[in-house]
C-alpha cells in the first residue's frame, strides 16, 4: 500500500515506504517561507529581511535564549496538526511534524554545533492523562537527524502549575517561576542546547527554563518549536 499523508490522508504516490511525511500541499501550508526574526521567531514585517538584530517586537525584551527555530505561525493547518499531535492517537501526525521540524533545524545555517537536545517536560500526572509529551516526540526526531545526544530526563517539573493557555499573558511568567528543575546540571557545562517544544506563545516557559540552564553553565540555548503564536498574540 502506498504511504498516506497523516493529516489529509491523501496518497503519497511517489513513496512506497511508510516513513512519516506530509503531502506537498500540507507541507506548503506548514512551513512559512517569509522571513522571521532569528531572536524571537516572529514573522518580520514586509521589507524586513532576516538578520542578527532583534525585530521591533523583541528588541526591548529580556529574552534569555539565543534564537528561535519554527515551522510557522500557530494557525490554520499547522495549529490543527499541533492539536492532533497532543493526543495519544496523533502519533502519525506528530511523527511527520517532528521530521519536518528536524529538517528545518538541520537546514538552519546559523544554528551551529549543538551538544544536547532537550524537550520541555510536562508534569507526570498530565503525562499519564495525555499518554505522551509532544515535545519529546519532536526532540527525539531532531536529535536523530542532527546526530546529537537526546536528554529527555534532564529537566523536571518541580511543582504543579496551571496550564499556560488558561492564563492571561501577564500571569504566565509568575506561573512558571521556579517551576522547573535541572536533574543533571553537569551535562550543561559549556553546552549548546536545543530546547524543543510544540508551541511558543508568550515565551515565558522557554525563558524560565533557559535561565535555569544558563545558571548551570549552558553557553547557548536555541528554542525549536513546531509553531509560534502570531505577532500580536504572543504577549511580547
């Protein structure tokens, strides 16, 4: 049987194996071809090309990470795929999205050498209820593609936190403050880390985790997310 796109279920007539991949139509809707800010991951206004400087959205923000890699905005078909990937039954959708993000990371010219790939953890009870951590699926695929050590247990959720999506932007930083713990800090010494998650909205979670890892000696932290909340919805 020919392979099928895990999202729209159209046949991938040019493929005879079952490796995870979206069809051309879905893939074109996922990956944003427009330039994005390297620092915050937001789409740049017309006429602005990608560069090393921060964009108008993040120039005055105290972001602790060094850059953001993303497929595109958290909207449309990509948003549907992210939601599907959060479910235990969404493994095919998640696997194809992970491969696409891994390819994007591998083709990012400014990424440089990466020492560790670390997924954003979720609370153990939430993991039991959900059956899967989407960030781990993404991180495992990226680590395999980049041939980098994957550390799914390096970070731990230190306490119960409310879902960020339930909170106003201003309350999200307080919600995650001291909410994570580094289990093996010695692995972070002078390391370049790729922190992986499925969605970045306000960036509060990534900022909190990055601060923890930097205090343990990490030299660079780049965030890789499947989707970035569009400009105006990020709380930046």
